[in-house]
C-alpha cells in the first residue's frame, strides 16, 4: 500500500534498484530483470578486465558471463570466461567479444520473453533500453520458470472460461460470491447457446414425420462436432502460446490440423453411416447421418482453427476460445446443419 511503500522502501539496502524495477509495468521484462550483472568497458585489456571482474565478484558472487559496454554504457556484446582465461593478458577485449543475438526492451511483455527463451533455447537475455542502447539488467532461465508456470495456469483457467483473478487454488478466504460472479459470464453465454439450440429442436418437431428418430441422433452430432472443434482450437491455442504465430510458423500447424480434422470427419462419418444403416436396416438413413456428421465436423474444424486466430488478432487471450465459445458454437452450428440438411432431404430439395 502507498502509505507503507513510502516508509519501507527507502529504508531497504537496495532501495535504488527496487525503485528502478518498480517503475516498469507489472509482468514486463523490466519488472522481471535482475539488476546485478558483471560489466566491463570495451577499452580495457584482458588483464584489466580480469581485475575488474575480481572486484565485482565480491558484490555479485558467482559470475558466469561478462557483458561489455562502450564509454556511454551501451551494450556491445559479452565475454565467455573460457575465452578470458586462454587469451593473452595484453589482448584487447574487442578480439574475443561475442555478439548478443537476442535482447529485449524493458517494456516487452514477460510472456514474449518466455517464448524467446523457449524458441531459441536461451540461457539469458539482456534487458536493454531500445532508445539509448544502455543495458539495464538481465533475465536468466530461472527467472522465467515462474512466468511459464503462471502463464500455463492462466491458459488452463481461460480454457474453462474462468478469470485468473477469480480463482486461486490456495486462497480459501476469497469471497465465494465474487468467484461465482466472475465465472457466470461464460455460463450465461453457454446457457443462451443451449437455449437457441432448443428452439431449433422445437421448430423441427413439426417438420418431419420421423422427428423423434432424428432427434435421437442429436447427441451424436453434437458430441462428434464439439469434440473435434475443441481439440483443434486447443492445439492452435497451444501453438499460439508457444509464440509460433509471432515467428511465422503457424502455416504448417493450420494446414496439418485442417487435414487431420477432415480425416477424422471422414472416419467418424463412415463409422456412423455403416453403424446406423446396420442397426436401423435403412441405408438411406445411414447415408443421411453420415453426410450430416461429415459436414458438421468439417465446419467445426474450420471454427476451431479460426476462433483462436481471431482472438489473438483483436488482442484477447486465445485460450478463452478453446473453452465454452468453441464448444457451444460447435454444438449450435452442428444442430443447425443437421436439421437443415434433414429438412432439405425430407422435402427433396437436395
């Protein structure tokens, strides 16, 4: 709280470093970085650099890498300890300087930083002011582990249509009414979609003489379509969470999931068509059901592919799309397609 913050922070040993970190947005690279890092100027010789590193070790403890800056503290690269040990004492640092491939601005979101660690198998990332080039800190692999766990927990809750703020596994004191209200929106959405599906069922009751028979297959259509749509959405969401969209790697997963979805639709439709034909001794009924399941599953696959991408495009966490939205949407669309085709077939329109 503000009143305690003003009293406590100035009294801390590292108050300056803490105040610098607190100025960055929460869940940004700046709020995650470590201010302690070993740095030497580029104009030093190997001998002078080693003396500087020894002096810094008393303050920093273990040193695994050494960053090199110019006279204006702009980051130029880093040195490995092995190169320092085997090089001549009078050698210039510029001769053994290694280029830093990846660095981040302190304003970058921590999820993007985690994706960089995962995609490029990094052990560290320097945090550098993009305007001045000055190094502000570093983020290590250990620092990002907690971020990965937190983001995974957020995606898990979003998949269930639950806000992260509404749930905390170890929080038994939170208000139950608040938790209930934060879960309610997605349940309300699903309730309305189910209500709309019920209206379609009621409308179809007087359209066909075999309405009861066709209605018995509704759970089958909804189950197959809903499952394949949710599976597809979850896999696409996972690829997006791994940063593949940011690195231009989404084309292959999209193509793969579409083909897999169509193959599953063909397989399920064939099994249902044969099973229904044999059970009801009516090949035309089996053909109708198989065709309906094939089309509704293909539509659900397309929905599962595009909804997460749409959410990412508009700046909403795509994990939300993998839960109630896709499931309810697939149920509604599959019933619409099912009864639409059955009605058309009954009336001889197709």
